[in-house]
C-alpha cells in the first residue's frame, strides 16, 4: 500500500519482475485493501451525514434492458472494463499508438452521450463531427508527438490525475443524483479511488492486470443484480 500512496503523489512504480501468479495475488490483495479503506470511509460518511442507501441495481444495467441478461453481463463485466482501460490506462505509457487507440475509442464512446443529450441534430452530422474531431486528434498526435510526449513527461503527475478524474466523471451517468445525491457521490468516489489503483496496477504490473482487475471489480459489484436475476 505504501507504493500505491506514493504513486498518487507522483512516484512512478517500478515494474514488477515477479511471476504472473505472484502479480495476480499482489494485485488482488491490494484491491481488497483499497476496497476495505473505501468501505470504512463510505460508512463514516453515511453515518455522519445520515445518508440512506438507494436501489442497488446499476443504472448501466437498467439502460441495457433491450439486451438479454447474458449480453448485459458481457458488456458490464468484460467489454466495458476493457474499453475503459484502453482509454484511460493505456496512455499512461505515452506512445503514438497508445494515444491513437485511446483517442479512437474515446470518440466511439463519446457518440453515445452526444446522441442521448443533444436533441434536434441529425445522427449523420454527429458522426461527421466526432469523426472530424478524431482525425484532428490523430493528426495532432502525429505531427506534435514530441511536444506532447515531452509535455506529459514534465507534467506526469497532472497527466495521471487528469486521466483518473475523467475516468471518474465518465461514470456520472451511471448514478441518479436527483434521487439520492449522497449515495451517488459516495459511489462516484469509489470510481475515483479505484481509478487510481487501476492506474497503479497498470504501471507496476501491466495493462493486462488492470483489465483483469477491472473486470473482476465490475463482476463483484454486479453480483447482487446477477444473483437476483438468476433466482427469479
């Protein structure tokens, strides 16, 4: 845990040279420690501010009611974490390819919220706009890569915080703030807190480990919904 907290204040972790099995065990052990700290913090906040719990079914699950149960599980517990890790953790190692992949997937994911929240605009125009944004980003990375790379290197702590905070904000739509502000804020903090841990794991052990850990986490928090559905 000492390495994790040092990472949050700017110390880049040394890459692990242990076996795959040892890396997995260390990653999982750290995950449960981080989760335990979060639970204690959340419990204190809920006790002090008398915050009531709300419906535990993830809004992301409810939004995909047109999909069958198994497809929803695949999207929430596998596809979603993979895409999020490629967008927010892959570019922690700055290369042209990593930036291009992250930017491309970000633009694909961005189309959904734009379509939902911007009314009166033809889908074709949205596609053209998002595509133009992506192409402009690719060209900027291609022609200004040295500038981008040097800027991130000199401000790496800001880059890490930026990616993690945006990762947290990307989960804003998964919570009903109008129905239960307190619970939603506490759960959003979990996204931020775990975002830092996933970033730490990505740098110390590799992207594959942060993806596996993210999939494990989403599966774990979805268990109440999964069990409730299966026993109906």
